[in-house]
C-alpha cells in the first residue's frame, strides 16, 4: 500500500531525501496546475465543444478547435502522469531501501555521470522547455498565428505590450508565429533524424556484418550519395513536388541524411566483430539475427544515440535554410525559417522578426548540442571523470 503523501508530487521525494527530484516534480505539477486554472474555461469549453461535435450536433469544428482539444488533453494527462510518477517512484525507492545492496547498473552510472555535467543538464532543460512550448502553443500564443489584423494600422508594428515581438507585413503577431513555429522545427528535426538513423543503422549493420561483396556494393552506393551536396540534392528532390507539405520535407530530409550514420554503424560493427564476446557467441552457434540484435547492435547504441542527438540541431538548421529559400514549409504555416524569409531585403527595418526567429533557432541548436556533448561524455567510459 502506497502512503497517501507519496502521491503528492514532490512531497514524497522530499521525505525520502530526494530533494532535487522532489523540487522538480513539485515545480512541474505546480506549473500545469496554474496553467490549467488559468485556462480552465478554455479547457472546459474545448471539451464541451468536442463532445457536441461527436454527439452529432451541427457545430463548426476547425483545426484550431482540434488544436485546443489536444492541448487541453495534454495538460490533463500531464497532471495525472506526474501524480502517478510521484507515487510509483516513491514506492520503488522504499522497496530499494529494504533490499540488499546490488551493483550499480550501466545506465545508472551513465545517469549519474550525466547529472554531474551542468551544461548537459542545461541542454535537457532547454529541450524540454521547447517541447512544452510546442505542446502548449494555443495556451501560450496570444493570437492565432495565421490571423491577419488591420493591415493599415497594425502592419509592421515594433515590439510592444500588445505585441511582444511586433507584427509582420500582414499584421500577424510575430510572437505567436514564433511559438507555433517551434512545432514545425522540432517535428522536422525529430522525425527526419529518426528516419535517417533507422535507415543508416540498417544499411550500416548489413555492410558491417556481412562484409564481402555486400559491403563493397553498399559502401560504394553510400560514397556516391555522399558525393552530392546534401542541400542541393534536397532542393532538387523537393522541387519535383508542386506542393511542399511538411511530411514531404521530413521524408526527403530523412532519406537524404542517413549516409553518415551508415558509415558510423558499419565501422562500429567491424570493430565489435573482432572482440572476444562476438567470437565466442559465433563459436557457440549463435544465429545471424542473435549476433546482430543481441551482441552487435546493443553495443553500438552509444555512438548512434550521440550522432542522432547532434544531428537534430543540424536538421533544424537545414529546415530553416529550406524555408528561407522558399522551399520549406509554405505560408501561412509558421516556421522559424519562413519568418526570417518574410523579412528578406528588410532585415534592418523589420529587425524584430529575424532576431526573434534566429534566437529561437540558436537556442534550440545549442540545447541539442549541449545534450549531445553531455551524452558523449556520459556514455563513453574513456571520457568519464
């Protein structure tokens, strides 16, 4: 039976001596409680409006309504998950205190080393904050990012109390567009890298494990792909489609960015194949699938994770570059790249737009790079303190 006070976010951890974790958990819970109370009317109205639509009532239901519904459910779900995490985490902690001391696991060592790096922790905080902003866009942005105001009196207004980052030439609120643009950039970075890492891992594993003519054929194709400038190749492929949707951009970037991961995985497999544990497993009659998924791939995860983390920042920069060239996310959808693109030729007179979007890109890339460097130091035993 879990004590009642353990279900109180933060309080149970404080009683167990985990003051840092308790403070973080309590702070997150307080943040979502305040956010829920602040937008209680909006959350309740969104749920009622969706229920009316599902019941068959003839009501107008737009993508904006769906946006508010998803955000409302996210806030409610986070409150429930934080309470569950608090109770279950405290129970595991109490159970561990009654068990005999067990050797510290590999991931426990990694986590302990990671926590000692303040820059890595700062990177995690930045990234988590950015993803919270992306999920909570409707509650943070004061205006609809695509709504145009009075194009005579509200056009190109500098930053003010009413418009924190000013307005653009269509009288749209720049702060709202920057907030919603975080969704596009983070989505492109995460999914594109996921596609690239998946393809690169499969191709590199095949080349490194089988060797021979299979390796030669695969690696010559990889070398051929690497000989093309990535940005030029992506621009050429995207230009073949008349309508550049976000999913086409994600897919194209992912399909054109896997070569480096393939070479990394291949090199890691070639090294691991010479180790004693692999030779022993092969001598005992282990099959190819067991050798790959049980012995080689788990021991190759460290460089794959580090490479993926560092690639997200570069992918976000690539998406911003494509949007700046007019080949990325198309207006009126907001992205950091096309916010900068809208001020092309007027960077000094409309300075608040490129500055805000540029700072958002810089902060995101720095956060991912700090996370990648911290993971590299924590996962590599040779770099641990």
